[in-house]
């Protein structure tokens, strides 16, 4: 799952990841080892905007994806189901599976517009979707769910959605963010099954457009977090409280505290 507040950059990241997977390329600090087929289902943005963003990603990438249909975009203004897609409906799930065409990655952007199966906070309302996701996993198909932030920097709705997920990525704006900076955010892995060490550390990313190219830069945010960890620790906050406040894992906070103490900073 990839989640963030409105306007932070969820679709930019989801599209960037999708293009990288389809071309076997790199995006942000992630690398796709080989090209895979991708179906990108979007429930919010018009097809023209999605295609413009995809072209900007292609212009900035040194690798072209294999011949079509390696990266397929399904937008709501160009779909032929005769109604809005509701992926909690098994009939619509089957339609999407047909469009996957033996694909390897399904991107669902986003849950609020594409999954209508009862109250968001009701765990039972997620049962049909969870069954489908596990079915796709058994077939070797990966799924990226794009979602919105709720209260306290958590993904909106029932936490049952997170039970079967391998990885959860949260995007959040830095404290010193300015609106004129556009897509600039911190990337935090709040659940990282099978990911450890430097690969699990948070970082900052920013998008700049130049000559029709979507150019991304990444930087460490260790220094900023270190100052906040020192402040919260000195105020008596627990590791759990600091982790929740900064959007870090408890192990990341503990490692940072140990390093800061070893260096005489805490």
C-alpha cells in the first residue's frame, strides 16, 4: 500500500513505480530488476493527464519498456464496463483480471474511488477485497493499493487492510514544505516485510519538470529526524511515541538513539 494526504504526490509515485516496473528501470531509490507487465487502474484522474505524466516519465528514463501492452492505463473516463468500477464486486474483479492479460502488477489508484463495499472502518467490509488480493498473490500477481491518509498519519479506514500487505509506504510533507515546491515529500516505510537496513530508511523526494521530463531527486532526512529524536527523547517520550510522531519504525528510532548516544549527542 502507498498512502498519503490529498495532493502530496501519491499518483506521481504510483505512476513512477509502474513505469519503472514496466521498463525494468529505477525510480526514486528502488530498482526493478527486469521488465514486467503492468495494469494501472485509476478511479480519479482523466486519461489525458495520466498519459501526460507517463510521457514525462518515459522522456526522463534511459530505458524503453518492451512493446505494448506492457504498461496499460485504465481510466474511468475511458472504460467500457458501463458504470463506475467497484472492485468489491466480484464481477468487476473478473473484468479487471481479463484486462490484466497475464500481467505481473496491478495498481489500484485509489481505494476510495474504486472499492465501494460498505463502511471504511468496518473490517468485514474488506473481506471480499482481501480474498481477491490473496487469489492474485497465488497467481503470482503483485498489487499496489493507493489510499488516503486518515487521522494521525495512518491509512484511512479499517486496519484489516494492512494484515496481508508486505509493504506499506507513507508519503508526508516535510515540516518546512512550501506550496510552490510542488511534489516534495518524505517517504517512510511503515511496514517492510523482508526489507531491512538502509533499504528501509526514510528519505525525501522531489519532482522537477524540465523540457517535458519528470526528473526526481532524493536526499537523506537523517539529520532532520535526529534533531527531532533528540528533542522527543529528552522530553521523555517513549520509542513507540517517537516512532508514531515521526512516521518511523520503532527499530529505526532505537538504532538512531543508540547511534546518537554513541556519538555523545544524546
